[in-house]
C-alpha cells in the first residue's frame, strides 16, 4: 500500500493520473466474496487473506505476468464490492457480469469458470419447480448485492419476493428455520457451506438451475492498474484457461481443501 500512496503523490506532483505516473502495475490487489467455497473463503492461517480456486487463478495470472498479487479479505461481500467500486481495491476475482456492474468495473473476457445457481429448499417441504414462475407467491432468500445473472435479477425484481441477508450462513439458517420457503444460491458454495453447518441432509436442491453464469475477473475502473495493456494480457491468459481444464482442477482441489479445513459440524 505504501507503493500505491507514493504513486498518487508522484502523480499529484507531476499533474498526471496514477496510471500515467507508473509504467507498470507492480502489484494487483483483488478481493471477492469471503463466504464462497470452493471459489473463495477466509484463510484460517493468514488473517486478512482469501484462498480458494479464484485465489489460485490470481496467483497463476501473477506468475505469468510477473505481478505481485494479493487476494485480500476486506469484509462482507457488499463491502468488498464497494471497495472495488471506489478503487481502493483493484478488482474482484469471481464476478457475475451485469449492465449495472459494468458501470464500475471492466470484465476480463472470457469467463474463467461458470457456476450454476440453484433453488434450495427444506427436504421435507419440496414444491414443484420447473421454471422461474413457479417461485411466485413464495418467500425466497438471497444475499445482499448478489447477482444470479442479469435476466434472472430483472425477473426477480419484478415478480418475486426475495429477502436479502448479509451472509450465506444467515441465509441457510433462515431457510432451515422456515422463515423463507426457498433460497437462491450457487450449487457448489451452497453444498460446501451447508455441509459445514451440518444441515446438508435437511436440504434439497431443485432442478433445473435458475441460471448458469460465468465467473469473471473484473478490474475497477478507478484502479490505477486498470490499463488497456494489462487487460489485453489478462484476456489472452483467460482464453488459454477457457480452452483447458486447469480452472476446473482448481475447483476440485479446493473442494477437497475446504472439506479438510471445515469438517461438518456434529
């Protein structure tokens, strides 16, 4: 962070933007949802840092580009997004693309992974579900500032009763205690968190997914690191990942890692 402050000081003295005052971005600081295993979660051994498949992605990109990379825990998901919007953090590792978000960040093409978002219900209170309209007339749960793709977000705002809470843990507890009829949340993070809470056997996922959205690396438009040159380099690396299975390997490895670190509660 001292380097970043020095950059802004030099820029001010020279009458330049910070990006102009430095030829290269030497350190890229990103964040993400800290309750999002196997993609991201708080490192139990290094407070303030995030680990997971998306963190592995960022360290891979850093090694390829000769950049120092930090994947930092800056607090709950809404706060993480705000820090990026303001440019205090350079980007987000794992973001669904929407028109609204594109006002604040540049999405690096292509997506490095895709993840299905599901309807979660109590196992003993399953209801018929085949399409979004089947959720009408029921109270659903979601997370504050979470997206499930622009199409579903717009449909839900106009037609569904979704009650947001700050964390996934709260959302699952609310569902379990019958304060919601269903919860909308991603498949793999939901499976990992419900297992850790010891409630996975009390829940069921309804098919089909409400959406399957790409996970993108997104750079803040207010970040001094966000240059066309860096975006082009990142995009080329992302295309290579999209053509192979390395990103899926990170997901598999981090599912195992999460299960070791966070065994189910009795």
